[in-house]
C-alpha cells in the first residue's frame, strides 16, 4: 500500500529535494521529500490560506495543525520572529523536514512535534491549518474538538478547506459542536475553490 501523508512512519525512500519557494513575501530554500503532503511545493489550499489570512500578531503562541514540511509554520515564524510557533503532524518525516527547514532559516522559536509532544496545558493565540480532510470526517472532527478549545480567549483559528470536500458542512458542524466556551464561526474568504473558515474563541 502506498504511503499517505498521514502515515506516521512512511515506508517509501526518503528522497529529499531542495526547492525555492516564496514564504512571508521572500524567496527561501526548503527541503521536501516523498511520503509527505505536497512534496513538490506549496499546495493550492495552503497558498489560499496564506494569501487570505490577516497578518499574525507580533508575539504569542501559534499553532500549525498538520504542518507537513512547514510552509504555514515557517510563514508564521518568519512574520512573527518573537512568537513561539508549534508545528504539529503525525508524519515523522514531515516533522524532521519542518525542523530542518526552521533551522536553515534561523527560526529557533519554531518547534515541530507529534500531537502528544505538546504540553497538555499549552494554549494558543492563533491557529492556522490546512487540515487533513482526506483522513475522514470522524478524524477531522476529533482534531477540531481537540485543538480548537485550546485557543485562549480572544484567540482565532483559520482553516482552509476545499469547497467540494466539505467546507460548508464543516462550518455547520463547527457551529453546532464547539461547546464549553463561546465561539464565533464564520466564512472568512472564498478563493480558487477553497473556503477559509474563521473560528474565534470569544470568551
């Protein structure tokens, strides 16, 4: 069976390549590899997210949920060098690449980790995510109810989801199922067949 990007330990050969991409408005070199999500560059959904979200605050604790080789987390760290950026994935190869890329760019406040490597009491001011929709609704819903409640009051999450892969149904589900604190769920932007959903913890 071929690897999926949500495979924890890809069996495929770790064939690495150096790419030149634009992150945070500047050209940078990054390393990618087979067996991870979007190894040939920045995928369309992530590009939409990065183009549509407002600039992150200068400081705080930020989360990239499902980081892959790191385009979202690296952008957060480049734009807000005084913030702490947590990059989370289940794919160990992706996490290693994210660490390599952060180190090569001098981003020593970015940490890449498996989900269980994040302290249970850690809270976030900002979440940016291109969630792994293809793992199925049950897993995605579990990710949402696990991580979105870890927003601090006033914190905001931006999620990019393809329209034909259930963006609108996810928005409806989030509105109905985020409990335990006030949340405001809205459609922040639509572009190129994708929705960017906004979830704010209002209290």
